[in-house]
């Protein structure tokens, strides 16, 4: 028995397709150009079948036409069974329809970035790139995607920048699976397809390793993830990795350093790697507020993974993925202060741009601590 696929049949220009289903089924829908000869009438109407070209037989599932095709071959016809039958055709049409719907949705998501969120997201993305000189000619950037809202948006922003702006760089959309459960892994793949982001996935066993550290698994996990990302990015020919930290991450880090670390420091927009020579970390979402990222995701009915860590049970309670953590507490404090003064967040951000060393008791530079007393005598003159 010889079989042929729906795709192969439809790719031919002049074909003889015989639909052997009953007339009522044929009248509802059939393959383009098909002729209806019900199976019980087929051998009584052989004169209607050409002998100088292939005859393709169609039934509902492809099972009945297997035997009919064999019988026709025995009496001299070049008969073929259309595998899968009409059901295969319906599935193909449905797949095409769904693909068109997916493409249309992707375009709407992309359009929302340039149109609706132009001021709050797109312009701030490009502003950070320009202000902090994050991209140079010839860069190959590994856009690191955790599967959360921030990194997924960052991937789309880089795509749009490449398509509609400068093209002096290249991109790799890198996803490291440190041991996600199946649901989170599939959610990442699903969102990458919706957003039309061609991800490269590699696996590690970080979650299994850090599970043994009872005191500070988050710290160890972050360091290991960063190292794995640098190593894979270098393997893929990249000289930079891009992470999805946003404006709120920056100001929360400043406050957390003061509250819990007794220091004044910030999350820098770019950093050279200390362990991978020639590699650099950049943060292009540096000026974008988290609320706008959440707004973008909700507007486009996108649902991303939050904290996917297997070691903490409360991560998924918060849309920002940090419920119950020190960062979550700081986030809450800043939010409460912003309700009274909307400039609080920006003031925190600008505070590390306006450090007056003349009013600082001590500071560190390149690991060396300096006290105000070092040059105090000169100021008395």
C-alpha cells in the first residue's frame, strides 16, 4: 500500500483526488478540487478514474482508503492512500489558523512596546543604552532570560532595537534551566513562542547543588547562575551578558545596602567581569519602573514565571516574586513612602549620583578606605 501526505498532495498542481466519504460529508467540506465517489460506488464507476495519472483516495481517517488503494492497484490504477485522511487536512488547516493567530498576537505585543508603552518603556530602554553606553559596534550580546516578566520584556526590546534601530550588534537569547520543574520549563518555552523569541536553552544542576547550603542558598545560587551564564555566553562567542534588572531593583539595592549592609552602594548599569576577561554585564532596563513592566504584561495578557526556586515556598505569592524577603520588605517601605511623596524613588536613585565627598565621613575606593580626616587639615587653611 502506498501512502502520501496531505502536504504532498496539496503541493501538486493537477491532481485527481477521490473523496470516498458519503455525499453529506463531502458537501460540508473536502480537499480543493476533490471529486466525490462514495466507497460503495467506487468499483462501479471505475471509468471515471484516470489511468494515466495518480489517483489519490481520501476518507475520514485514512484507514478505509488503505484497502481501497490496494484493490485499485491490483486492477491497474496508480492509486495512493492519503494518510490521515480528511482529519489530517482539518488538523493542518487548524494549525495554520492558530499559527496566523499567534503571529497576529506577536505583532500586537511588539506594537504595544513602540506605541502604548513608548514613553514608559521603549524610550527609557534606549535612554539607558545611550546614557550608559551599553552597546558598542561588533558586540555579541547574550540576552539572559530567566522566564520572568523582566527578562522576557528585555528580549523583545532588544529584538525591536535590532529590527528598527541600530544593527551594529548581534544577539543570542540565552535560557539557563537550573532545575526548573516541568511546568515552569514549559511556560518559558510557551512564552518564547508567543513572543517569537528564538531561545537557546542549556541545563545545569544549580538547584540541586545549592539545596545543600542551608544558610544562604540564594546568594550561592545567584553567583553560580551568573558564572554559568558567563561561561555559556563566552562559548557562544558573546562578549556581553544582559540581565533584566530594572529601576526598582536599583533603588531597592541602595536601601537594602543601607538597612542591612551598613554601606552605600548601587547596582551599576554595567560592570566588567572579574572572572571572565573581556566579558561585561549590562542592565538595559536600568531606567524602567517595575510597575510599567507589570502593566505591559497585563495589557498583553502575558503570564510569566515568577520566582521558580524549589527551595522557597513563598516566592510565587507575589507578582514581583519576592514576598517575605528582605527585598520585599524594602519594596513595601518604598511603596508606602511614595504614596506620600511620589518623588521618593527618584530621589533615592539620584542620591548615588549626587554623593558629596566633603560631607562623607569615610568612603572606599578600589578596596581602600579613606577617612575625611585625611585632608581635613588642608581645608582649615
